[in-house]
C-alpha cells in the first residue's frame, strides 16, 4: 500500500497531473529518484510507490498484460508499405513474338518484421513480405481471380535468421555472423541496387569483420564474405534414376567476398562473385551441357568488381559520385553458352562482352520533411559478364546484354512518407541476338516508369 502521508499524496498528485495516463506513469522513475535524493522520500517509500504504480499499470493497461520471453532483452518491430503505378514497354528479342508488351500496372508492397535481442551477443530476426519472387516484393492490385478478392494477397517469409555479434575477435572492433535467410551488408551503389537487386535476401551464411580508425581517424576496414545456397540438390527426392543422382551432389553455392575501406568522404570495395558449380566445356551441338538458361545452371561465373563512391557537400546537401566496374573471368564461356553457340560457326558471331559497369550521381538526402534526392545513372551489362539471378530486375528486366540510363527523383513528405518517380531506359548492346538465344540475353528494348508512395514505420 502507498503510505498515507502528505508527501506521498503530493507525489501521486503530481504524477497524475503530469502524466495524464497510467502508461506515462511508467516513466516516473527519474522523478522518484530525485525525490529520494532530496530527502522527501526514503528508499522504502520510493520502492512502495514503484510497486503500486507497476501493479496499477498491469491491471488497467492492455500493454501491461503483454508477456515477453525471459530471454528477450529488446524487441524492435518495423516495416514499410508502398503503392506503385508502373508502366513498362518491354519488347522481346526473340523472333516471332509480338513487338509490343505495353503494360499499366497498379501494385503494392508491404514488409513487416522484428529483431529480438537475446542477451549478450545473440539476436534473431524475421521479415514477412508480399510476393514470392527473389528480386521483387510487389503484388498487383486486381491480381486475384475475382474483383476485390484476397487470393493474390499472400505473405511470404523473406527473412528468417540468427545473428551473432561480438568485438575483439581477431583484433576486430566488430564481428557479425548471420545464419539463415538473411539481409546482406555488401556495398552495392546504384538505384535499387546494381549487381545485387535490393529485394534479394540471401540464404546461407554471411560474415563481417570491421576494424575502426585504420590509417586515419573515423575510417573503417570491413571484410565481408558469404556462402549462399543456390540449389539444395541434397533435398531433392524422386523415384527416377536421373533425379536420384542429384541426391548425392552437394548444393550449388554462390560465393561472395568483399573488402571495403571507407572514410567520411569516400569508399572502395573490391569484390568477387562466383558460382561453385564446375564449368561445362563440352560445346557440341548435341551436348546436354550446352545450356541456354541464365538462371538454372550455375556455371561460368567468376566476376571481380570494384564499387566506389565519393561524397561531398554542395549547398548544404550531400553530392555523391559512384561507380562500379566488373569483369567476368569466365565470361567468354558464359556468353557462348547463353547464346546457344555450340558450333565454331556460331561462336564467331557472338560478342563475348565480359564487362559490367555503372556510374552515377546522387544529390540530396531523405531525412526530414521537405528533403529531396535526385539520381542519374548509366548501366552496361554484357552478355557474358554476370548472372541475371542477381541483377536489379527493374532495369532491362534484370537480364544480360543491356545498357541504358536511369533517372530518379524522391521527395520526403515527412520523415516516414516519401514520393518517388523513376524512369528506366535500356536496350540491347548487341542489337540482334542469334536465333534461339535465351531470355537471359535481353529484351531488345525496355522502358519502365514507376511512381511510388512509400511509408515506413
């Protein structure tokens, strides 16, 4: 019971008037401590008041009835919602198909997740997302089987991972280990990402070591690696002899490594991206190894990349120049395979473009109401340079053999709500591909306009 004294009644009166609600009385701890220091309350009276306030909060507040696991030290809940109008005119490259694919689409996206701290060093996180695609979380309004139905409104788990963080490991200031279906930390400058689509959540293991103040103050040296599962062959089960063979094969992996050095004004991050599956060298016309798919067979990829960025202040706003250059060391084989160039005569007609690069400028920021950001970028993705499994799906539909530019403008209505307009224009580097060339080798031409209204919480 709260003691019936004038000083206690005065305290309770001030708490009621100042807080206004029982929930706000939870924050009265500093006031109680101050009254103890001034001698108005003794320690026992202060403890009695804390106990009674906590009991009243639990009885009268719905929030007080929320029970959390004893292992949970902190829980962060966040998410975002977006509605989009999208126009795209993607002209397919393959002969015989219609030359007009104009589309007007009305789309939405919602992502909702939480990160739970589980005591010293450990945490776990998850995020639920609309749409099942690896490089898109958009769903279409009117995409169900009937007007206003909910058949298209399916939620998927985009992330589910366990995280271990520590310091003073191998002399590093920070160690970050992630296991599961996880968000990545690779430096990847570009609109919506470039060599990694911003919607991709890798599956497997990721590691990062960070060293602070290397050579100069406020600098960081980061080592990042990842071992990501592409096709879990060991999980496949079938009664057929051909499929049974897959059960004995280790999973195909995507291996990534990056070393980033960053200061307040610039950063550079040499990177390598490689598939572990062996390269198929048999290019005869009848060979089963002669594949035309860019995403189903994990071969002929060992791309080295150098993303860089320099930032300065212009008129009180940040102005950034960024670029990435990459080259696939196995790009010639990859270009031949994707063009179905299985004979010497056809190979001579294929341009084995092994280079991938972008460069752009970004002005402004997105912190407060009234802020804006403008971006202009050029991209080039050679037909032997990379894999459309990873590329930004909004530019050239995420395919190879494409180059062009991107223009984007963002306005902050308030710190949580933004409006964005983005225009993508791409076309084939090799204007005409060989008959039978796979979809991975570009549409021929693709224009996309996106108008977004986004809110984060």
